[in-house]
C-alpha cells in the first residue's frame, strides 16, 4: 500500500483513517530506528538523511517517489 501512497482507487477495500489517528496527519512510510541502535551509535549519519527529524516516519521511501 505504501508503494501506491495508500490510494483508495487502487485499494478499494481500504478505509482511510481520520486525521487524529494518523502520525503528523499522514500515513507512515518508515519505521524509526530503535533506541539502542542507530540513535546511540550512528546519530551523525542519521542527521545526514533526516533520521532524527520528528516527521521522519511520514517521509516517502525511495520506491514510492517514482510511482504514478
């Protein structure tokens, strides 16, 4: 579903959530790294690609960007 940006035209059985049920008013595309992994040992690299930003989980992943 992420690949097609949760499109209800493609996934007709999908019922979109209301705004308060979403993270940052959008659907999640990524999973934030767990506490004792990248956050502890590689925060410098996470800064380079936005892994420490609050809205990191709703940013589309690479395979979604060229879809459509």
